[in-house]
């Protein structure tokens, strides 16, 4: 399956594109209330926007937000140094770190994003039908820009002011869950829900996880709509389905409320 490597000069290119979309499309209409739902890298882009435009959205749900990519087997500092040197030497578009064996769609048994075979096959079918949908292996420049940008995000979490719900994959092999905890604990009004056995793509996960995720999203938005329909929530039990048989634990992690959901 053909694929095209992600090509950017600066990570801010993504943020600029989103800001232009908001200005020229979304904000041209008179909405009673706007809510932001993001996934993965969209979480990083959306969070930059939220920090700089705190009065646009009533609330945000960030699903598996990319606040730090995994750089295994390298440490974060080593990965930043390697990719920075590669960019400086003109090798920015070369495959980065240990990902030269990157497979856009490996066999299901080796995939790292979902436990749902049906949704895995659905995504693969879409990309087979339209190869332009396939994103190629990360390049040195993309990795370096991403590491730099997300480091800034983590350091500036205090600038995130609106009510925010972060949905986390407990077995995420793409991004660091600890970085999500770090940013959420610094934000003004952030809560988390972690699905212990889930992979990165929570909205493509197996039915029990996906159904719970979608209900959390809808309930959280309803409770924070500027158009009415709910007040401030007090605990995560108010926005997520009740857990049966001791399947949930509620705790405080790094200063923010975190609901852990046990999943198969």
C-alpha cells in the first residue's frame, strides 16, 4: 500500500491551518455553542488553539491527545538530539529513528491501535480504496517538530482554561499517557478517564470501550453547553456510565480527577 510521509516545516503549520478553518468556515456562522472533539495529533493542534483562543469553545474532549509521542528505544532527549541533527544535516525527510520498518496496516495481530478486528478491517478497506488517505512513516523533521511542539504544550498546560475531558488509552503504544496526566494536572478544569486495557484509537476500539467513550463525550458536552442543558459536573460518575462489579476506581492523579475503567 503506497503512503506519503507527513511533510511539514513547522508544527505550527497544523495550528495555522486549523485557525484558518475556524476563521473562514466555522466562525462565519452564528453558533449557540461550540464544543471541540479531537483525536491523537488533533489533540495537540486543538490544545494550542484552545490556549490562544479560550473564549471560542464551551468545552473540549481530547481523545488520546498527542502530548508526547513514544520514542522507544530512545529517551526523549536523545530522540530530540538525533532528529534535530538529521534536520540540520539535510536529512529531514528521511525515515526517523527505528521506524524504517513502519507498516501503515500490519496484520491485525501486530497492530497497536485497536482490539476491534471489524474496525481495523474497515479502516484498511478505506485506505485500500483511496491510498491518499495513508500517512507514511514519520520523518526526522516531523518527529523533531512534534517533540519540540509537545514539549511547549506540556510546559504551558496552565494556559488551558476551559472545561476539558481527556480520554486515555491505558495500553497506548503511540503516545505517552504520563504526558496527558502532566498537562491535565496543570490545566484549570481538566478531568481524565483511563481505559486500562485499551489501545490508542479509543473511538475505533471494541464495542464496550467505544460505547463508553462516545457516551462520555456526549454527556460531557451536554453538561457544558452554553445553550443550556446542564451545569458544572462534580465527579466523573456524572458523565460516564455507572461501573458495575467494581469495574471502576476513582482517584486523584497529579491533582486532577481520574476515573480508571477496567477493560478486557
